[in-house]
């Protein structure tokens, strides 16, 4: 078995770092239709509280779905369309 030397070039290290954080151009780009957010992540995305997100879900202003029996998820495209519709006329 051939061992790698510790003298890796900086470009190899940069490429490895880029691949590990998902900047590899070969990775599939996700559209907003494919991205699902938890209520906590939706709150971070909008810079609001989780309570506010749950209130909007309960009042059916933001669409959500239940995944796996207990996990609630919000489609990013639904969140953005709600945001757009709620800011119209302001």
C-alpha cells in the first residue's frame, strides 16, 4: 500500500477543501423546489422566531408537510412565495 507524503501541494489541499464543503462543480445544484427546511431553519432564513413560524403554520399562511410521522418541513419555494405575497402592497 502506497502512503501519501506529507508534502501535498497547496492546490491539492484547496481542491480537497472545496470538495468537502460542497463546492465541487460536479455536485447537483438544487432548485428551491427540492429544498426542505425545518421550522428552526426557516426561522433562521427569515430572521424571525421559531414561534412565529409555528404560528404562521397553524394559521395556514405558510404551507408545511409532515415527514416521517413527526418531522415538520417547509418547502423553500413555499416560504419564498409566502414572503413575496405578504410583502406585496407594502
